[in-house]
């Protein structure tokens, strides 16, 4: 601990100590602000925890029975559905691990605190070791990232799979940080690839593309300030190869699932004109989410689904906005000293690409019929229903720009005071922000928490025996009505469960042939349960998506409903992907083992090498 308590010759605490003290204060305030939502009064939580918490419990059941074996399918919901191949599943994640040891609600809350911690120190390291800023600027950027409204408000409503967004600054650091030798550079690139793969396995989904754009813009900004981008390109190439290798199994399964359930039929909303688009994005970036919602929602066109306040939560504080306005005015006042001749070809090229990357989220959120029709022809983009989520591109970029802008101004002895004012205003705004929408969330978590406690105490042996749309759980002399995904706690797979892959209103889900009753009920040669392998590999299993198990597959069904693997066929692509993921995991593990041995050996040689007299 001496490194954290070090002082200089004048007895002044070291920068590292002050940074840690600031972090402790900020994380304590963060905890006090958001802890009351885990859970809310009357044991309520965010609406999408009806999916998130039940999925965690589903994963815990699988883990107890099968360990790290991939959970290809789950009988718990939708009369049988893909699990591992669901893009939003997070079986291989810190969230799932924490739920095993600490329970469902505690896992969500601890994950939020871990994510906030990662954002602070990721921003700190990015500024200190990549942009070479002073520790005060690094603390400022770390604090702004920690208190940005995106991640906490997503976690409040149940979008817990977004927690891996906190790895964005860490990936940026690993791809850009200067190191002493080639081996360490390779290690940094491979580590970045591991984090990329984690984002896939943790269920970050399509916003991975936005995260990638944000990392690219940070790198271009680094290059604009004179940093070499050669290392970034080479490390990025290796990191992408490693990331794909470690996650290709899930990616292949996910694309196999999505290929049978394309979501291109939803409208693509956007602001009606350029001015409104700018206003919507600026509002999302600096206003409390409920204010941004009331300001921005009336300005959107082509809206099919209501875009609730949590979709507008990307906000820095108004104090940060005022600082940016001050810097902008200062830059404008210095324009007369500006000359295009001072910009080199390299700088001009980087500025152009930064502009193009930064303008994309704005363009994506602009509605114009012809432009909108063009966007609907672009793969992946055409499946988007909420372009607002691309605003996350600006979160790390703005934080870094604020830090670099602060560093360019000579504040003298007032620098620390101004940073303190910005951070205090940020914490105060977060603490005082109106959150009636988040306080009124209506998912009752009592049933799923009760099921988790029974399971953890070995008082419940999960097994799906029936299909229905509701069920009744007997707790002592009381009866608890179960609806939604909660019904699996009582051995009932919810036919009309909620899974966005099937559409927000089950537009792509078919319940044909399913009836309320036993999963072993036979009708026309089929059992009363979906064969989830048909959702992913219909050709290989001689079926079509949505088919039920055949009557001669009772053994497979018996394993399936008791959370055990069952026999099914996979595609050749999935087989090769599985093999590549296993091989990549082995190679990455061997590399880091060898790297650690090499580092330790070098340290020992340096320590015991005799000195010359």
C-alpha cells in the first residue's frame, strides 16, 4: 500500500494518492445515488429485468448441471428457445458469475459498480499514458466517464448486458499505449482482443459497432496530436483476429438465429430536419434523460415504438456543457490567428476522417425519406429500431476532448479548483436529476428472487413440465400469480415470453400447435415443445424454424426440460467455429502463460544479476 500513500519532499500527497482519494469519493457518491434502485420500494425493478434476472437464474441452473458447457438452448421461455445463440445472452460474463455467488439483484448492482470503476480508471489511464496529460486532467476525464448517464440508467431499467461498454476506454488504452518491446505490444493487442470477445459473449449486441467507431475516433484524435498510428493499426488487426477467434462460436450461432428472424420490418425513426437532429443529440448529451426525452421525442418522425427516457440517457453534466461552450468561444476568438497553411496533409486527412466518423451518428438520426430508404438497404443498420443508441460514440470522444481542451488552457493555480467545480457539479446533477420514470418501474422481482433462493439452498430442482401463459406459485399458505418469463419458476415455460429476436410484439413467433399443458402431450406426431435447434440449424435437423419436437424424440426432450444437453445437428460453419474458438482459447492461454513466465524470469535475472565492481 506504500505506493498509494507516497508523499513528495514537501509532504504533499502524491498524484496517485490524490487520484485514489478522488475515485473513492466519486464511487461512494455513485453508490449512494444508484443503490436505492436495486431494488426499488415494494421490491420493484426496471421493466427489462423481467428478462435479465430470469435469464441469469436460467444460466445459474445450467451452470449447476453442466458447468462451462455452452448452454445452447433453454426450455424456460418461449416453449424452448436458443440460449447461447441469442445475441443478448450473457452466460460467459462477470454478471453471470456474480449472480451465482451473490444472488441476482446483488449481481446487477455490483456489476454496475464494477463498470463505473472501469470507466473511471480506463479514462484515467487513457489520458495519463496515451495522451500524456497531467493527473488532474486524467481524474476529470475518469470522473466524467463514470458519471455519464448512459450506463447507470441502462442498468436501472434492466439493460444489464450493456455493462461491457465500460471496457471501451480499456480497449483504447491497450491499442494505443506505447510499450518497450514487441512482445509487450503483442500482449496488449491480444488483451484488447480478449476484451472485444468479452463484449460479444456478454451480450453487448449491435452497439458493438458504435463502440468500434468510438475507439477509432479516439485513435484518430491521438494521431492528430502527433501520436503514431502504425502501432494502432497493427495491434487492431491482431486484436480483431483474436476477438473473432474467441467469439466466432457465439457470433456464428447468433447470425444463424437472426438469419431466420430478420428485424428489418421496423421503421427507422429520426429527427425531421438537421436543426432538430442537432438539438436531439445535444439534449441527449447534456440534459437529464427525462428532460431530453420531453425535448426530443416531439421532434422525431417515422416513430413506430415509443422511445422512453432511458433511450435518451447519454448525458454529461450541464457544468461540462458550460465548460465546452467556454472553450468553443475561446477557440472562436482565436480564429483570426488561424491559418490553413499550418495544417499538414496528415492533419487534414485525420481531421476529415474524424469529421466523417463524428457526423455518422447525427446522419443516422436524421429522417429524410430517400435517406431513410437508403439506410434500410444496409445490412445490420436496417435492423435497427433505435438509432439514438449511436450517440454513445460521442461519450468517450467528448470526455477526451474536454480533458485535452482543459490541458491547453493555462489555468495556473486555479486548474484544480475548476476541475473540482466541474466534478462536483457533475455529481450534484446526477444526485438531483429527476428520475420519476425510473422510480416507477414495475417489474416485481419477489418471485424470481424467491426462486433463486430456493435454488441456491437446494430446495428446488428446476424442470419444465408444462406450457402456459401464466402460473401460480404456492408459498406456504399464499398463492403468487406468475406471468411473463417468471412462470418457469413453477416449471411452466411461458409461451408468449419476451424475446426481442422474435419481435417486440412477437411478430415473428408462431405458437401454432402449442397448447396449455404437458410438454409431453402428443398431437399429430409432435410433442408440445419447440425444438430450438430448428431456430438455428433447420436444414441440418430436417425441420423449419418453429417446429416442435417429434414424438420419437422424447429422450431429447427429457434431457432438455431438465437442463441437460440433448443431441442435435449443427451446421458445418458452426462446427468449424466451435473448433476455432476452442483453439483460440488454448493459444491465448498459452501465450499469456508464456508471457508471464518470461516477465517473471526477466525480473529474477535483473534482481540476481551480479553487479560489476
